[in-house]
C-alpha cells in the first residue's frame, strides 16, 4: 500500500509546467508519481521524457493516445492527430525514448491508503482515446467501466479536472499539466488518504521564453493558444461532447 500518490497527466512536452509541478512539496514527498499519459507530444518532448525518467522507480507510467501516435509517427507511419506539432515532436525523440513510449501499459493499479484499489488510465480503462466527461450519463460510465473492480478510477485525456461518482465508483480527472482547458496553470491531483485536485500557477511569460527555444516553427502560436490563453471549459466541452456519446471503444 502507498500512502500518497501525485497524479500528473497530459504534460504534452511543456517542460516549464512540469518543472513547476515537480517543485511542489507534496509532489516531492509523494511515495509514487503516476503519469497518466500524453507525456511528450508538444514543444520539448525529449527534454520532458528525460525529466520524467529521472523520477526513477517513483514513477508509474501509463500510455496515452498521443504517446502511441508518436511511436507510429517515429516509425514512419501516419496518424489523424489534428495538432501539427505531433509529427515534429516525434522526430525529436531518441530511439530509446520511442521504445519507452512503445512499452507503456494501458493502465496501472495501486492500493492507496484511504482509497483502496485505484486504477490509473489515460482515457478509459479499456481504450486510450475514447471520451467520457464529468456530465456523461451513468449508462455511458457503466459501459466504459465494464469489468472494472477498482473503487477509484483516475483518467486524463480531456484536460479538464473533476471528481464525481458513477454508481459508487469514484472518478478522478486531474486535468492537464501542460495544456489545461478552463484556466491557466498546471493541474494535477494528490491521492491518499483523500482526493485533492491541485493547480500550480507558474510564470507563462517565462515559460514562453523557454518553449521558444524548442525549434518548432509554429511555437509562438502554439504557446499562445495552449499555455498563455487556453480554451475555456465551455469551448472544450462543445468539441468533446459529440465524441462522448459513443457506444463502443474507438
């Protein structure tokens, strides 16, 4: 059993946001840091993976859809990722980093003090890119959680933090460290013995200066949209809601 878990999801290669979260005392003191996917698809992918790898055995990694897609792109394949930074990011990765992403599991489970069995995934326990939201109906949650016995399920993917119950299963979304929707700052969660959604403010102007060194041609526009002026939760929900109505894994 672990006493405390810091959950970081959807970092997307935004190293200044990651560094701000890693500097948090509760993250430094956590027994385990769970990384819930979409680690590197962004402006500083190799540097971000190196920083995460430095966590060593404290880190538990989960595969996100963007991680899987980076592996495909690095191998010469194609994907349907709408963000043009993804092919560029894939080209920045070293072979060992591509192997790291290729070997990540879909989910991990930990026994957390005060919470019992906790399942950590990126999108849902069965799929790394299907969408469920805080206001998805119980029937939809029952569908994506079919066969899950964990008392708590932690998922990312939609970049919007929330905690809710779905027929006695606690659902936690920590939000996004690097590409938040709704507000600026780096979002994460602390588990054990309860559940706390956290937000770490950081200097986005200084972050933009760091990201500008990436070499990505569209970095100014990318940073302005995803770091300095992120989309509102209402805008994000308008995009995600049609995708959250599916009846099977995608």
